[in-house]
């Protein structure tokens, strides 16, 4: 494979000088591979290089792959044909968005750590077995994260667990079944859970380096994709039960809704200062009490969202007819407009831009070009709560007898923990009656809650696809994708996109393999739908 053909690619890790500021490390420039693997400090530096290589390309893919095919973005002030075609369902193997090479670079960097780090114990007597296993756990988890994105996006992809450092190696691998890859990742992550650090010496390191909790969150996510709901719920509970994470507290006051002096209802109004602090802690400063794992950016190493999302020059912006009033419903009472979901306007979007990447605060100014430092949040506590809620609901749907209502109630309680923290707007759709809950209605509610909680965080497409493919597209599950097509594509493209999504083989639900990969690697076969 061309993308894995990186001669002495470890040297690439040594070039991320600005990334060294991230964790106050100083990679050693000008050192050959043979000279490098001598000390535990060098192993640590190599592991940091793996994180830096995520900054260098994959974060942009994580955003685009999770949002472009979904329903919450549209073309911005400037039109990118690459993005616009995907939004309309016209996806071509020539489209640069489907180029997976940056993720394979990270994978190879992790493989290099796993290959060379054990040998350092032979030359550095201070390098303990426990330290080695911890570094290996980081590399295993980062590698698993990249492969999970690849499998969800392409389904079957080449699986490389060997470090490529020479032209003499066979670089041209065929595809491996996505199911086989996921089983491999589960095995790796079980090892990582046992060996990764529980925390580091600083909060910043504990949020931006792999911990045992990151490995568990990723493992739970994979279990959910594999429809192993009991395993997902148990893994989530291990994180919840640790007591290390919580929702950011936001104070609320009760407001009586009256009409002609008659009290109709009471609603909660979030303290605006607290809501603003939630925004700043999550999307400006990072390292919040909610964060489990995030990729940090600084003024020296900006995130990739300036040219993509900034006001007046953006190529993508919020699809307001979907997010404003639908994903984020309006208050039931128009005269209680201040009782709003704090994730909506002023957080996820504002002034027709994706505000959580653009704003300095909920009501503050727009960032300058050098201030695009919003961290890329991979997992946070609300994700764990909602993954467990989804798993418990599915267990209920696959169970018979009165006990199903117990599972549904557990799912509701978990979802309500998120909704309460965010001051979510009450609607009849969430007015579940204890003991008489319809599992499919609750399933839909959890999906909608994930849309609000993770708006523009690269999860929407994967969430909807996971719902659609569940139980081999059983019953009406495919309708989740049909609804997405109706709300995402332009009117003239809707029927075409719906027809593609209804394809009985469902190959169109995954990306095509980039043309240059097919041309270079003769062992690769194009995904069937795009081979036509």
C-alpha cells in the first residue's frame, strides 16, 4: 500500500517540534533510527509523536467523515466541490475526502513504537516492564482508534500490525473483513485497559494521553457498533463507577409559566454565566471534568477548522433548517424563551457558523486566525452515559417480559442525566411514563439526544448508520438513513440519495477507496457499489 510506504517513517515523528510544546517534550532532531531507541525518554517521545501525527491530518478526517454525509452541515460562503458532492450523495473515488493515508501514517507510527520499544529494556536498566506495557497500551489504543474510524467509514480495509520502515517489505496488503478487524481491536483494548495509566501527573496529560478510561470508552463504542450491548453497558459502568468524570454543573432557576395569572407550568432557566463557563471549559480551554480524551491544539499548532468554518470564508456552515428548531426544539412556551438548551444557539451554532469552533465564549467575539485552538474531543462523560443508555434500551428491545421496563427506565435515567445538565427543552417526545415506555420511541429519543450533545463533533453519521444497520437493517431501521437523506441532500438530489441508501447490499453506506490507492495497490478491490 502506497500510504504505508514511509521509508524510516519514525524520523517523521521527530519533526513535530511545535507539538513538543503540547506536553513539554523535546524530540531529538537529526537522530537515526538505530541511534534513537536507547532510553525510556526516547520511547516516551516516540509515543508523543503518535499523538502529534493525529493532529497532522486525521482530526480533519474525523470531522468530515462524521459530518459531511449527515444532516447538520451545508455549503458555506464558498463552495468546495469535494464537500458539496458528498453532501448531495455524489461520492467518487477521486474525491480527496476519502483519502485514508493520514490515518495509516498514525497506525504505522504506533506499529513502530510497538516494534522497537521492547528492545529499549535491554539497554536502559531504568526502563521497567510496567512502563513498557503502559507505552504499548497507548500505542495499541491510538492504533485501535484509527482502525475503528476506518472500519466504520470503509467497512473492510487493509489490516497492518507490522511496522513499515523499509522498501524491502511487502506494503501492498488486501482488505481484511471489518468484523475481523474489530475483534482484533477488542483484544488489543482489553490489554490496554489493564496496562494503560489511570491518570498522569497533570490534568492536561490525563486528558490528552491515553488512559485506561480512554481505552474503556473506545472499547464500549466498538461493542456498541458490534451490537454487544451487555459488554458495552458493563464497560461504560466501569467508567461511570470510577467517579473520575462528571457533567459540568450549571445552576438553574425555576420559572413559572403563566397566562392571565394562571400558572401553566414551571420550566428551568440556566444560569448564563455557568452556561458560558461550560462552553469555555469544553471548547476554548479544554481539559474539563467531562473530558475523557481529546486532541489539544494551541496557537502554535492550530486545529484545521479556520478555513473550513470561520465566518465569511467558510466552506461549511450549520444547516439551520435542521438544527434550529428541529435538532434543538424551541421552548413549548414562546414567552419562556430563556428556558433553552444551552447546547443550541450560542454553543453549537451562532450567526450561521459552527460556533463551538469559532467563538471565544457563548456571546463573545469570533476567534482570530491564530486562535483556532478548540480541542478535538474524542470521548467525554456524556458519551459514556448515552452509550450505556443506548445499550440498555437495546437490551430491553431484545428482551421479553415485564423486566424490559426496568431496562428502559435505566436508559431514561442515563439520558436524563445529560439532559438535566444541559437544560434540555422539555417536549412531549421525552415525556415517558414509567412502566409504559415504548422501546422504539426511546431509541429515537436517544439518537436525537446524541445529535444535540455531539453537534459538529464528528459522530452524527456514525450514529445514524449504527442505528440503520442494527440487526442487519431489520424492520424499519433503514428509515433512519432515509430520514437523513431527506433532511441533508438538496431537493433535486433527495430521491437519488434515497435510492442509493435503499440498495439491498448497502455498499453505498461506506466510502469508496481512494483512486490512487487502487491504482498503486493491485491487491485492493474497490468497494462494490463504487466499482460500477
